[in-house]
C-alpha cells in the first residue's frame, strides 16, 4: 500500500518536532538517573554491539508490557536456541526491571524516537531479522521504515481503547496502511480481533490470542524482608492499595479510615503506581489525619499507613496482605494486572474501569476472586467485610489461586505462531 497524505504529514511534523522532543526526553532520562550515553539511545545511537546471528527485536512501552514478553522470549529461545533478542522500551523503570529479569541472550536499549533520523540509525546499527511489537505500540515511522528494510513485523497482545478505535476508523486508509505493515496481529480477545480485522487490509492476518500478562511469572519477593515485615505486622488486619493514581489514594485513605473505626490497629500498605509521587502522597495522608511511615526512609510499618514508595517491591506487598485493592480502576486508567495479585494468593478489590483487562476480570469476578467497588466509601465497606468475615475472604483467596492454576500457559503456542509467521524457523 502507498503512504497516505496523513502519514506524510506526520513524517513532516515529526521532523520538525524531534529536536525539541529529543531535548526534553534526554533531560528527563538524565534527571531519572540514566547515564548520558544511554539516554542518547533514543536518537538511534547504540551502546552495545549487535550480536551475531539471528536477532529478534521486541518493543514494549513500559514495565508491565515489557515484563509480559519475557516468558514469550524464553519460549522462542527454546525453539530457536541460537537466537539473540533485543528489547526496547521507553522508561527508566522498565529498563531497570527488564535488565534485572531478562532471559539469556538478551540486550536492552531505549526505543528510538519515531522520526526518520533516529529510526534509520537504529535499524542500520541493529539490523533485526524480525520485530514484535506489544499491545498498542503503533509508531508509524518505526513500523513503515522497518517494513521497508525487509524486517517482518508482528504484534502480540494487541489492544486499543474504544476511543482509539473510533479515531482510527475516521481515517480508514491510514489505519489500513499502518496495520498493513504487520504480517500477523495477535489480539487479547475475540472482540479486539474483530475490531482490528475491520481496520486492517486483507493481507494482514489478525487472530485472537490472549493477554500476555497472564504468562508473567510471579513477582519477586525478598524472603528475608517478607519474614521480618510479617513479624512486625503480625495479627494486625492488613490490606494493600496498589498501583494507585492521582485521586485514588484519597479513596483508599477514606476506606482505611472507615476500617479503623472498627479495627483501630488495622494497617494499609499504600503503594502508588508512580513512587516518585511519594512526597505528594505523604502530604495527603497527613492532611487526612492519618499517621504513616515510609519505606524509602527505612521506617517500619508501625503506623496506620505504610507508604510503600519504592520500585520493584510490589511482590513483597502482595505477599504480606490477604487482599489487595488494584488502582487505575476508580479513575479511567483501564485497571492493572490482576494475575500478579492472584499469583500471590490474595483476593482482589477493584473499581469499574477495567478496559485493559476486561477479558480477565469478568471470570475472576464470576468465580468470586474479585469484588468491584464504586468509590472510596464502597471500598471501605468491602474491605471491612473481608476483615470481619474470614471465611468469605478465604473463599475469595482460594478462587484467585485456582484461577491462576487453570490459566492458559500458551507461551509455546504463541512462540510457534510467531516463528512461522515471521519465517524464523530452520
């Protein structure tokens, strides 16, 4: 298919904007502790040599998407044992998480900006033999220029919000042109497969897959820290509010204040989605009249609220509490990964905004592992109910564990479909 006028306009705009975007991105990466030579990877510059042999490039946006492809990379590595992998992402947090957990024969780089210069340099230096994009990573120039360089492309776990689908539908030729760069698109569910089939050209194969996050391994837990903290909070009614966004901390604190009326020794472990908001959340806790201690200050969880404002310890917080409120759901962020909570054996409370995991929360709710809440007041009532009725809580926790045990572990199947579609087999 020929480039559309809208795509050409995007290329021109990107060329005009990239000097400013590069300056802002590099400054932000440097502020977040990224070394200057690594920050310049967004310009297509490399800090490592391309390994020899077959190289498959995986691109994901941030932490959850990046970690979700690691089991898939492992499965491809089993099928193609000489293959090397390049993983790109966009945030310092994702970089740190990937580098700590990535399988053998992998390297990580920050993704190039979606403009001609950075993308050309990136492709020239890495020369990937195939590329796999995760969920909703549709960067037009990266896709088009990779396709022109004869790099076969696939997308896994594909999803779009209804708003995004509506926007793409207004420009059907451009949507078909962009989606037509892929050989294979594997979606999270049947409904998304139907929606993307309507937008994609006939030569692009669109098939239903599943949510890649269901393949993610359990979050790591530091055993010594778990034992020590469990001893400190022993016999205190404890629950977690995890991955909360702006506005949701207030709901969680309101709920905890309600719990404290009946259980004055109760503990809330509050873990914001973005730990760099720690000072802001600490001020909110004080303003709502609750006492707190902070993980980043080396304090113990001996107040009403423990502010867990660190990276990489979410598995620890899940392991310490029998139930978890998952944020990103009382505000319209689409919800967060319930598999990680269920893997820890905890029951789940969540708000109604669940578009990112709609196909997952429905069966979790049906089996009793999840309860939906409408607001902070409702959250407090549900939290108190589970604290006061241990049998109901135990039933929900067992349901969550059973759900994880029965989940589809089809990484090998997805890997085989990618190997075939991208002509990577021997």
